[in-house]
């Protein structure tokens, strides 16, 4: 079946996931991998639940997308793999579920699952965005940890009656969810690169919050709502936002649309389309210190930019302490300099000068 896209999209050959990955995603993944016993848990779980079992489950109880089943989705999938230069086009399954969701799971050969709720909610361009989002997860190697998260949620439900076992699982689940929320920000960027339609990306995220009645919603108003959420309220609101975020597996829709808008305004999206991006073939040459520097710069920018009242108070206190420390240091340094000059001008002896400095 010939693939005839509705418009030409810029292909990004040899695209490295470093081009679109959010620094917080990479930082959270490093922290996750450093958890004690995490590697052992990964090997243990995937030794008992094989990728073949997962695939058979969806092969038996979902519809596999292809030229004769959901053919438009098949085209969108091939387009996304072509634009992002993913070597192997993954399988895509449509699963009966009214909750709008999609995920990339698997280990050696990841595949994508889309629910009917998401299929019915999104238009063609929005579906391109969400499929590109999942292809981005695969390109970044996120599917392994997403699968691990699903397995751990299932296990946690089975062993809730074992206090210590549940506690150990919950500790890793919290870290996994924190990484997963950050990974969604990376995948949103990949979805935008795949569909190359910023309005569709924003609409898709807005629909996840407000449903299918697009005529009743406005993207600009939704972005303003996102700004209000980021800045709104007092320190109590900040704590409440933190408490509601920790158990969630995904960032809130307003947070995601704000991040997409911020990435667009930074010019990085356009630079990638213009061909200015890191290449996958050069990934082995990238240095961990460089990536750490990028992450640190990103966190610093977020810290300085945020209007969250709790963060602002902490920042002001920290800045005040740093400023006071700097002024004290400058005062001491000036005393040293003036003391040294007075000693020489007054013709004081070495003994006197030494007593003054002490």
C-alpha cells in the first residue's frame, strides 16, 4: 500500500534522542539507575515475564494495525518512523478501552498500544503527534522502563498485604514515576518533531484535559491557564501541587503544554528542523560531563524562571544568604587589602603586621 502523506515533513536522518530529550528526563533516569538493587530487579522481572508473553496478550485481545486494519494509523506510524529515522517500524495495537491512553512497551522489540478512547478523541494530526510521541519513547529506550513500571504496579497490587515487600516496591515505584513524568516531556518533543504541527500538539494535550469539545476550548487561554498554575497561589498551594504530582504517572496537561510552548519559543525545535541537531552516530563521543552540564543549566533556568511561591521564597532566602556571604567576604578581603597597605605606609614591622593579620 502506497504511503501518501498529506504534506511533506522534514526528515531527520541519524537523529539522536539527545536532540529532543528533556534534561530532567536524563537526570531522573541516572538517579533511577543508581537505586540500590534496581539492576537486580530489572533482570529478575524480565526473567519471569517475557516480551513474547506481553506481545501475545495484545495479539490475542487487541487489533494489530496494518495496511488492512486501521490503515491510516499504519501510515502515521510509518511516517513517524521515517521522520525520526527509527530503523524498524514497531508494531501498533488498538485496544478496546474508553480511557484515552497510549504506551510503548517491550524490551528488545518494543511495540505500541493505543486505546480506542484515544483513537476516538484525536483527529488525524493529533494522532500523528501521539504516535510520534510513542516512537520517541522507543528511540530513547524508554519502553524498557515503562514496561517495568507496569509490572511493578501489578506486583504492588498483589503484595499490598506484605508490609516490607510493599514498602520496597513503593520506593522504586516513586522513583520510576518521577522518571516517567520527565520522560513524557521528552516524548512530547519527539511527537512534535514527528507531526511538525505545533497547533496539533497543543490541541492533543488540551483534549486530554478537557475532552473532545474543541469548539468550547481555546489553546491560548489554555496556555494562560498553564501559566496561572505554575505561578498561582501561596506556599500552601505549592505543597498541595507537590502532593498531587507525586502519585501521578504523567505530568498534568497544563504542565506539558507549557513545556511544549517553552521549547518552541526557545528556537530549539526550529533548529532541529533546520538540521542543527546531534547525530546518533556520534552518541559514543558525547561526554557525561556535557550532559550533566546541560541538565544543570536546565534546572538553573527553571529555578530562576519559576513563579511558584514556595520556590520563590526558598530562592530569595538562598539568594539573600549568598549575597550576605558575598558581602562579608568582600568586607574581609577589603580589610586585608587596606591592612596590608597601612602596614607598608606606616612602616610597621613584620611583627606588628603579623599581629594585625592574626
